C-alpha cells in the first residue's frame, strides 16, 4: 500500500508563447502540502532562445519567494532550458501558494507548467 496520495493537479501556466522578458504567473492555492512534482513542457524554442524557469511560493498569495530546489534545468548540460522537451522537478515546501517565474532570453519559447502535490497518507 502506498504512503503517498497524489491529490492536486494545477496548471500554473497554460501552453503559449512567451517573448523575451520576465513573466510572473498567478499564485495557485495548493493547500497544505509538502512535496510537489512540477512539470514543464516546452514545445517550441526560437533561434538561440533560452528559458530560466523556477517556482516561487507564498504563505499569503501576495509576497513570493524563490523556492530552493525548484529550478528547471536541461538534463543534458545542467543549464537553462534551450530545447523542446519535458522537464520535471521534485521539491519540498510549506508554502500554500505557488507560481512560476519564467525568464526568456533572445527568442520566444512556447511552454506550459503544471504541478501535482503529494501529501502523506495511508
């Protein structure tokens, strides 16, 4: 029997193109949770485009902080995302609200982000 329950699936960023610049998502209430699996799907990368993507958390949905260990990295080189693919990160947090912080450089990138929270159960 599993000790974990996958209880919430939330879309943090709908699939769409992001031009060069910084984009902050809207905070999503994930409730009282501690372990989160976040997934980013990149479907198109403009010439020499890069995506620096991480998650931020807040207790009150107004002041957000970078969540340690929530940076999405390209597994081929451990650097920023610069290729089409599926990227995943697992991290722990006590923040109730989660949002994205995406920085695109050089050329537009089409991507989305969603998450599943995992709470102890049994």
